[in-house]
C-alpha cells in the first residue's frame, strides 16, 4: 500500500461545487489541494446540461452548462491542484481519514488536514414515490435520460410520458422532442408546475406538449419493456380519483420527482444532517458539525441555480483554508431560526456576524407582496420586498456586517407582509 | 378581426398571464401584466419571438461521441426545429476548442453555432 497522503485540503466531487471549493482553497493560500472525482472528467452534472441559463449571477451572462463548467475547469487546470479522476471515495472517518479506490493505484488512503464535501445530489427514483406496477425496462430518471441523450448519444425512448414537472423534466420534454421522440405529456401531482415558468413556456408551450396538473401515474404496464402507464387526476388529498383513470401507451416513463443530497459519506463521518434539507448543518464558512469537514453546493441543500452552488463552494474553500492556516477563530454558534413562511435557512448556524454573510432560504408556500427580513438580537439587519415568493425558488439574502455582533444571541429570518 | 393571444410571463416569479389583443397585426391592448417588462415581453412574443438553440453534434476521434453546441445568439423561434435538424447532419473532428464555430450562419440567420466546451481527441 502506498504511503498515506496528507493534503491540506481534499475536495470530494468535481462538479461546480468541488471545482469552486478547490479553487477558493488554493486562492486562500493552501498549497496542497486535492480534488477527487469518480467520473472520467471534471464538471459533474454540468457537461450534460447543454441548455442555456447558467451563470447569470456569477458571470452576469447566460451560459450553457458545459460553458459554465469550462470556465472553472480551465482555472483548476491552471491552478496547480492535484486532480484525481476515476477515483471513488469509499470511506470517510470522523478523524478525516479517507479511503478511496481507483484501478491504477488500488486502495489509497489519505489523512487530509481539511475536507470539503461536494458530492452533489441524486435523483429520486420510482421507489421513493412508491409507484405501483411492473418492473420493465424503460423507467428512467430525467437526469439519467439527459446523460444518455447528451453525452452518450443514446435515445432511451420514442414515446415518452414524463412524471413530475421539475426543471429537468421540463428540459427533457423539449430535448426528447427535438431529438425526434414523441412526448405524450407531463403529469404533475401538485396544482402548480414544479419548475420555473421560463421552462414551462420554452420547453412545453413552444412544442405544444400538454402539462396535466393535479395528475399522477397510478400503474406501470409491461413485462419486459414499458408498454403503457395508467394516469389519473388527484383530489385535494392528492389521492387518485378512480373514475378519471386513463391508459396511455408509451415505451418509456421519465421521472422528474425531486433530488436528494448525497450524504452517505457524511453519515459515515458522523456529520449532523438537517432533517429538512437532508444535508449537513453548516455555519457561514460551510463548516459541518465535524471538525475540519466542510460542505457546499447540492450536498448541503438542493439549489436551483448553479451560481449559488458556486458561492457556497467559495465560502467552503475559504473556510477550509482559514481552518488549516489557523486563521479561523472558533466562536460559539448562533442558530438561524426559520420564522414565518420560511421552510429552512442555509447556513443553519452563524458564528461571526462581524462580516458579510450569505443566507439562502425557501418559503413554505407561495405568497404575494411580502418582505423578507432578518432580525439579529431583535434588531432588523436585513429587509427586502418581493412581489411574489414561491417554494421552487431559492432566495438569497446578503446581510452586511453587524455592529456589536458579539452581543447577538439569536438570529431569525422571516417572511412577512409588505406593511409590517 | 380582433384576435386574443395568451402568454405566460417568464420574467419573474409572479408569472403573470398576459392577454394580448390585436387586429390585423396591430396590438390594441395588453392586459394582465403587473409591470412594463411583462408588456414588452408579450409584444416581443407576439411580433418576433426568439430562442437560443442548444443541441449536440457528432464528433469523430474525440474522448466522447458528442459535442454540445449552442447558438451564439437567439434565433427566430420558428426556425429552432429546423436548426436542430440541420445540426443532426453535422460531424466535426476532435479536438475542438470552447467557442469554436461549428456551423456558421445557421439557416441564414446571421447567427453562428458554436461549441460550448473544449473536447480533446483520443490520442
């Protein structure tokens, strides 16, 4: 076995989060930064997201996924960062000991001085939504279909039903259509589309693809290959209404029913997870509950914009550098309490209100004419009006440095009506 | 004859339903917009809607079989399907640089189709 490597910082996952974190750690003064990626190339999910709409915040221009990734890949390759491709991390211990494997070196071990978790998220499958029926070929998650079509050049189906109206599902409805498949329709159990209205218009309306709200799939037919699905309208209780059932012939069912942060490694190391986000509890430096382990991007909470993934990655990379270089004063954490119409806030903890802090949050339900505000020790430190807030859209709030930050014991983020 | 056209505004989370009334191509009224951006959007969508085009083309000798490409600017919406069909016939040789022109002046729109990543050759 080769000698144990001891990098200043090991970043696990080379998607937008890992690329941004590795660069930020390097720029903040760490010499020995290692980036581990299980795929054959850098970029994570971005190389398959060939549509545009990335980068409007970070670069102030609209890029495709591959273009966005390319900017960071170029910088990483120029930055003297030790990149290990085709390498899978198998274990992470609470003392930061890492076991990884690749076919060139076999089992390799590391004792990094800091770790940044950047493993991203996974798609929910039919099992997580307990979809009844047979188990034939032709049931595929939207992101997997995207990879088949855009990276490998394989058409996973010719007559497609899409369940769920998340952004990836909407984008794949357009993609399947442009590649010559027929998309029979998109079925969404909720009353509102799950994705952005931009995608409803440009991916469905533009191609006359029907969106069936308050509908779901109740059965999958076909023994070897999908032959049809049964769809039905759902009532207020989201339960299917038997009389509305309809048989839809198709050869594929594409699922776009949500994403889950990928935290198997985090759990091995004893990292505390937030039950609402399903990701690690972090402070404003993206430090988790385990000493020297940081996390960023979709492993922390599923973001809807890659730009915010990059911003959290930069905070994590800087945090790891401060930790290793001994610049980080560890202060007692203050919990950021989600108040009225706030489902969760990331980071969940704040240690130093004396600097600018970025908070990301989602609302619980749609609401018009609101004000988002942050109270620190009862004093308002942030306030912004919005005409409309909706759960699918993550909201960013940047708080400026607070005077007498040391005295604050409680921080609360709430969404209230305009007038309050 | 008066005609009504409905558009869903994509410019902010409000998602206003915009109703445009026209007579022989002349816009008489745009209802439902809560702001000027929405009105302008409805007019643009009625008169001259444009879209970006993104797809893949085959690449020979590359580390991957496909190269993602994108239009350098939006093209008229009605031409998108035809543009994607034209690009389905294209094959380029690796290596390719990010931003390299893959198909100039697609369908005489004056817009180039460019590579949206760097893609190395196998050797």
